[in-house]
C-alpha cells in the first residue's frame, strides 16, 4: 500500500457539551480558625478563610434524588459526572469521593442518566426536547450540547442562569471566559464549570510532519509562532510547498493513492481555525 502523507494534521474535538441548568457541586466552606500554636516569642499566624469557598448551608435534603441527564462516552473524552466505585484511577476516585461527600453532608442521592446511543449529542438534545414538551419532571440538571443546541435556547427550553439564585457564576469554579462569550443579551443559558470536565478535555491540536519539513527544506514554524507570524496565510504557504498529485490524476481521497496533501482535517475541524484567529464563540 502506498502511503499518503500530510504536512499538517489537525486532531480536533467538538466544543463542549455544557450545563443547561443547575448548580455546581458544593465544596465544603472553609472555616476561620483561631490563632495557631506557635513557639514562645514567635509571631502567631492566623489562618485566613478561603475567599473562594462555596458559601453553602448544610441542609438535610431528606434523601432527595438529584437527577442529571448526561451524555455517555463520546470520542474518548471525559464525560463522567458520577462513577459507581473507586478503582485507583485518580480522576475516577476524585469524582466518586466528591459525590459521596455531597450525598453524605446533604442527605441526598446523585443519580445520572446517560444517553449512550450513536451520535449521542443529537439524542441528548432530543431527550431534552421530549422531556420539556411532555411536562415531565425527570431531571434537575441537563448537560446538553451547545454545538447543535442553540434552538433549545431560542425555543424557550432553558432558563437564564443569571436568574438562578445560588449559582455564584462569578466564582472561579465556573469558566469566566467561556461564560462571557456565551452570554446573549445579558442572559446565560449554557455555562461551563468544573463539575463537568469535558470542556477541558475537548482540546484540538495542530501537528506538523517534521520529516516532510526536512524533505522540502522548510523551517519548523516555532519561530513564526513566537513572533506572532504563524497566520493562516503562512500555513497555506507551507501547504502549497508540499502539495502535489505525485502521479495521481486528482486529489480525491484514495487509501492506495500517491497524492501528497498539505493538510489533513478531522471532519468538524475547519470551524476551529476561527479560534486561531482570535474568535472563541460564534
């Protein structure tokens, strides 16, 4: 089989599936402590309260079940909101301990329903629509997709999160930059935060083929990046320098073909080049 090469390969993921309503898991508020023990003659140190501690009141929720609608595994990204048990993996165990601590302190139960069918983002959107239209009380928080879910906002399915008391959207456990960009006419219908980690895992990366750069006598683009000169035009120049049919009659994809491509893209990736041009949300 002949090998088909590309100088630039882009491995990209969809933008995050974000919380449509509901709050962040509370972390135990820090408590003021008295003066610490100190050796005689030394200055005593007073422990300072954590200004970012979640200001929540410990309440007895009388066994209330907090119901979450979430996507199942998607493109090897972190979608987990809860896990059944500890298994020694750091993130798994942190999520497990977080949720069991909340359940214990507030006397509640966290229950997650996952949509695991193919193309789960579309199915997740459908689940939201069906639940709301039926007037069902099935979920307390829904992690629904922004990518194909803006109609859920314009059709009135979601609540403006800035009007939900107790979310503390100004606190650092929310992603201030993302939430600012998703604010529409002063209202926020999707919010990114540390409860759901997909937005941190849905990264996209641009790779380049060092062997091809050497073969075509092209400089590695590091200096261009550092100088702020790695632009779309500069990338196109690199692509043009290596792209050729190499004996093929056209550039139509053929696994056994000989064409040399300047760029290889994941199916959803073209829109993400807008991020490289300084745009974050459209």
